[in-house]
């Protein structure tokens, strides 16, 4: 492999790794208010919601209810504190039933 290619790969790995590793290392040394800690804990859920929600409405553009029913099923199972795989399988089952019988 060409030395410039290796340098490029190393550089890309470094600029990908640093923004992820530095906060993890530095955040342990920082003190946050309870409100800020709650905010930081909610970021992953907010990000996942922002990534998933647009897909709910575009699963089947002619039948928007398919995506909404799957989301409702997953939300109810998550509210009941089911494992993630159960939520996913429940959403799939709800959508499958809607496709087959409606």
C-alpha cells in the first residue's frame, strides 16, 4: 500500500476518534447540575427519535398508518419496559398484521 494512503487512513481515523474519545475522557472530570445531567442523558433518545421519525411516515407513502401503527406498538412495549428486541419484533408483527388483514 502506498505510504500516502496509509497516512490518509491514519489521519481519517484520528479525526474520527478524537471527537468521540475526548468528551468521554473529559466528562468524567466535570461536575454538572442535575438538570444538565438529565439533559445529557436524554440526548441519545432525542437523536434516535430524530433519525427514526421521518421513516415512520415514508414506510409506505400510500399507507401512512403502517408506520404509525408500528411506532405505536414499539412505544407501548417500550413503555412497558420490554427489551429493545421485543419492541422491534412487536412493531414488525403489528405492521405485518396490518399488511395482511387490512
